[in-house]
């Protein structure tokens, strides 16, 4: 008997999706995935999307610019447990073309289709050598184009 894959209802169309599985080391004393793990998965998903777009750390280093997190917001909606498949969708929903970028995230239990978390991360462009905020290079403006329109994010 095979298990049917549930239909996933994403908050916005066409997410970039990173898939992972809850492992024993992710579980806390409450026997569900620890909150910090979700944040780690958000960061991993953002980085995997950036690399898929052609902006890995080598590309960042070449132009001495990078995007770093300024703020995270996470809303935990349901627990996940060891062995469960988790799909993390991300969208670029804000890019002012100067300094700031916003990503939204949705984590879904791949076995049930239930949304586990909604979150967002705000990023700032920096000069890698100095660590100071600086204007985005043209590569960031074009490559980090919006993938979903969310009122108030841009």
C-alpha cells in the first residue's frame, strides 16, 4: 500500500522549495522539532534559493557584497516530529533595489499537507570587507527580483 502525497496549498504561487526530514537531533524535550531548527531551515532554504539563482558565496566575494539578515519573524502553527518530511517554500516579496530585501517562508508537513510555520526574513546588503550597509549592486537588484507580490513588503 502506498501513501498518497497530499496536495500542498502554498500561500503564494511557484515557491522555491527545499525539502528536509525531521531527524532525532532536531527533537526537543517536548518530543517535537525545536524552534531553533525551524530558523535554521529558513536560513538554509534562503541560501539554497540564492545559490539556485546563481549567487553563491563565491559570487558574493567576487563583488564584495552580500545579503545578511537584519530581522526574522516566525509564527509557529503546528509541531513536526521525528521522521516527518518538511517542505520549506520561499518567495522574494520585497526588494527596494537599494539596500533591503524580504523573503517569506512557509513550512509544510510533506506527509499531511499541514502548514507548520509562516515566517519572514529581512536582509540588508553589506560590503563584505567592512561589514557596513551599502547599496545593492545591479546583480542583486535583477537576480533577487520579486517572486511574489505581498502588499507592504516592497
